[in-house]
C-alpha cells in the first residue's frame, strides 16, 4: 500500500469506528437533571433562611468529613441575606472547629476557630484527600453550585435567556445526590471502588452515596428524607457560591426601575428641547415652513 492509500484507509476506519461508537456514547450520556423550583431562582429570588440553616447542618454532619468549604469564613454565617445567624451564634459555631495556627514561637498549634477564620479542610492536602477516597480528591464545595452546569441545548438556552433560568448547577447537584443506582444497570462495567450515578458524566463516581433517610435530625419539623437533605444542602452550596445574591438581585431591580424612569424623562426632555427645530430634510428641499410663509 502506498502512503496515500494507507492514510485514506485510516481515515475511513476512524470514521466507521466513530459512527459505530456514537450510539454507545449517546446511550451513556447523562439525562438532564429534573428542574427544581428554588426559592432563589428568578429576578425576585430570595434565599430561604431556614433551608440554608438546614443545608448547613447537612454539610456539617455529612459532607464536611470529605469536602472543604475553604472560601467561606465563619463570619459569613452572620452576613445579611444569608443564614441569618447572629454574630454570637456564628462565634459559637466557629469555636466548635479546631484551626491550625502558629504560636508566638512559630510552633504549629491548634486553637478554637474565630469569626475571621475560614472553614478548615478535612484533609491536609490534595494527595492525602485522594489517597483516602479511592484516588480522587473530593473537590472543595465553595463554588461548586456555580462550577457545575449541563447543556440544555437548542432551543432551551434561548428560552432560558428570557426566563432567566440559571439554576443548572443546583439542579445538577441535587440530582447527583439522588442519582445513585445500586446495582448499576445491566451491562455497565463499573470500575472497582466507583459507584454508579445516573447524572454524573460517565456514571462512575468515586463519591459513595452520601445521603440516606433519617441521617440528619431537623429541629424544625421538615421531613428528614434524603431528597429533602439533597435540596437543602444544594441551597446551602448556592449561598456559599453566591452569598450576595439577594443584594445583587435587589440592586439589579432598582437599577432597572431607575433606567425605565430615566428613559421616560429623557424622552420628554428631548421633545421639549428640540420641539422648535425644523426637520433638516424639509429645509434642504426649500420647504421650510417658516420661510414659505414670508
Ligand atoms: C466519603 C467522602 C465523601 C462524602 C461524605 C461526600 N463526598 Fe462528595 N465527593 C467525594 C469524592 C471522592 C468526589 C469526587 C468524585 C469523582 O470525581 O469521581 C466527590 C464529588 C462531589 C461533587 C462533584 C461532582 C462532580 O460533578 O464533579 C459534589 C457536588 C459533591 N461531591 C457533593 C457532596 C455533598 C453535597 C455531600 C454531602 C451531602 C458529599 N459530597 C459528601 C467524596 C465525598
């Protein structure tokens, strides 16, 4: 075979393999996560304080043993537009944690957390985290609600622009929490140590199913189900990723109202200032109404 023929044969073979494997890939693609009506969606969306506090409890009691939250400080728990804790409550929560620090001689010590500290990560470094979790380090959850999304495809992304749907991340995370299937569907080869999840890209996830009914006690009478935990912890992660969302939406709305009023004022101002000036085209054509009357 000449070089050229070899090349053509390779291209054809490659194309055929791609065509043959396409249905298999399509079959493995994750289904779109179900849409949840979040309290924080839309231009008037607000965080539900009770839900954020419950979600924080789930994070603290379940997820924190593997996942860090390193961009969130204890003082943020008392920020307006968030969990609604008082400074004293946030201080008490901070004091439950042990923070690595240095003493005056520069020796490493552990001391109780203060408001200014950030949530400590459960592992000393990424390698230790990976070693304890089957080779995959659990990612930090601070910005996870914004870091994950999924393709909605045409024409949905066009509608989404108008409906302001931007909760793909939270929808995905909640679906992921509830998407574990054991045993995996027939014919799916699960790598050792991995777990089957319907919504995880590729389906084989290193995180074991973290939530089960009754695992966390809720004090406010909310049903203690895995689905409720998943919703609440996702809302909490959304707050962690965007703690100033409520202020952003409020200011955005005020700015829109201001611009609409300003546009109206500008229109009438323009009419008032220019009402005595003739149309330039009429003047050019010698039809200036003022001149013809002379
Ligand atoms: C036993 C340790 C462990 C616990 C507990 C745990 N996770 Fe994970 N998590 C992991 C590991 C490991 C990964 C990385 C998975 C991978 O990439 O295969 C992960 C990944 C994730 C991801 C990212 C998935 C993606 O799309 O990449 C999210 C979101 C997540 N965890 C949320 C949570 C939440 C919320 C909780 C608490 C309800 C939780 N995890 C509890 C170990 C854990």
